[in-house]
C-alpha cells in the first residue's frame, strides 16, 4: 500500500510558476526558478518604505545579479538591501551573498558554521572531476553544471542567532524562527505576519522530493506543523511553486509515509539502498528528483540506529545517480 495520493496542483493558482519576480502584494515579492530541481531555488524580498529585507541569495553571482536587477526595477528599496537572511547553509541559498554589499547578513548559528565548511570551491572541484567519474559525473554535471562556482567569493553571515530573532523592515515585522535540524542543521523560517506570508527555505520542496540531509524527521514534521499553525495565506517554498497550506500538508504527509515505510524495511533487515529501491513511491511520481529517496532513507536509517556518523556524500550521490538512471 502507498500513501493516500498527495494533492496535485499544489501551486497557488493566482501565481504562475514562471521564472522571475512575482508580486505577492503589500510590497512583498518572490523570485522563482523553475523547475525547482537541484540548484534552482527561490528567494524573497520584503519591503516597507525605503527599507528592504532579502530572503536568500542564489547559487552563483550571475543568477543573483539577475534577480537583484529585477528587484531594483520593481522597487527603489531594493537598490541597497538592508538585511539579508540565509534560511540555511546550502549554496543555492547563500553563494550569491557577495552581491548584497553592506547588508547585515543573518543566519542561524549552525548555518553560519556549516557555510564555512562547505565553500563553493568544493562544488567547483566536483565538476572538474566529473568527466572521470562516469555515471556519477554525468549526474553531478546535470545537477550543478549550469552554475559558476569558480566565480563565487564566500561571504558569511554577520549576525547569528539560536532560537528566534525579530527584524523590522520599516514598520513591517519579520520573525525568524529556527526549526532545524531537519533539512540541514540551521533551517530557518521567515514569517511576515502583516502579509500573511512565510518564506520556508528548504523545509518545503513543492512538487519535488525533499532531501533530508540532517534530520531527525520529527523536527521536519514539527516544522510543517509550525507553518500550519501560522496565520498565512501565501507560502513561498525553497524550491517549487508558491503554495498555501495544502503544500505544507503534502510535504508533511510525504515525510510520514517515507518514515513509516523505511522503518518497516529497517526492521526487516534490508539495507538502506535496498529499502530506497523497495518503497513504493508511485503516488509521488509527478514530483521531481525522486532519486532523493536514497538520501532520505539513509538519514532515517541513521536515526533508527542512533548513529550520528556523517554521511558518505559520494556514496549517496552515486546511489542517486543510479536511481535517476533507472527511473529515466
């Protein structure tokens, strides 16, 4: 048996899923990058008067500059970003930080620490080696080849926090809340009560498989519950179309389903990759990047064992490459 079918068409109908800047109303904006797969992340801009706060930069400098140019065309408040919030440490949400000269850069303490240990040169190195890596190299090139990591100068946060932090944008309040470790150790939500809008970072992948690098899964489910408890009409995910609480519920249901199915196979003695291959994901066939089930099950197995040994990232990417080829 599989999970009950997830809601289809999770995008919020009044916002098309097209590349570029989308006006959410009340001087708040979302920058979307279809198809939402590897590296194609979203960002947000919150404005009041002459003040502005940017939620996340993009995977490299050219993409971030294009986004900022569009934002400046929409509002003069984006001419100089006052505050930049990185929702977590993955490069597709922070490698463009250098483009926000003079901005206060805010992130969770654990996100800032992880940024220092995962520089863009690491991804640049992987791409340089890709031609020698066969199937794995082809997969890495497909995922990360469109981006210029050599042209990135890492710029780390200037302000960190541990639980919650409030920032004012003019008279508009932005509440930052740590909900990790889940996707990563330092996951943060950016909630704008006046706009009934929340920017979730990679707590939400809409119409794409989430990827659980960190866990525990209970924290990620709780993060979804946290969003569902908010007074929000507009939910901007880290990847995928703008959604509402239906999208949050769909991700929550996915996490519960994968957790429960992985547990059955763990108890039956299957290894994590066997389990990833065995779990019936038919109900999620319309979601992109289905090969991420390999990482999600590996993280769940580590949780079931009480094991905090770091992942072997090369092995996990090799498993994803194999699944992606099989499913193609």
